[in-house]
């Protein structure tokens, strides 16, 4: 199963749960971001590597999805789920164990 399939499955499963928060898990956010980061010196890569979110969470999102409208519809949906996640979580320091998170 591809990482795209894992993300899609996570979102579908999330919607099947009663009283869903509409916010993807940490692991799902990390997988989505990993698909789009722009290299090691970028806010997106920092998020993928450490889970850290800067004071302006949209700096991560903008870095990852500067070409949003060029992406297929499903990928734009994934981008919007990450947007909601980043805004909901807000600024935070690196997260212990973040590098071990992944969907399975």
C-alpha cells in the first residue's frame, strides 16, 4: 500500500468514528508533509523530522503546498487536512519520538 493510500485510509477511518474532530493524527500529518517537503533547509522538512511547528504554522503549509492548485484533487484534500492540523495544534517545540511516527 502506498503512503497516499495510507493517508486516504486514515481519513476514511477517521470519518467513520463517532464525534470525529476532523483533525488527522500526528502520524497522518507527518506522512502528508513527508510527501511534499522541499529539502532539509525548509520549514516542511523541519516539521517532518521533528514535529516542530513555528510561530506561524502557515509557514510550514506554504512551504509544502506552494503549488497547491497544480495537485490532483485528492492531494489538495490531503493538503487541507494538514492545514487544519497545523492551525489546530499551533506553535510547538520538537516532539519526542516524532521520527518514529508513521501510518501502517
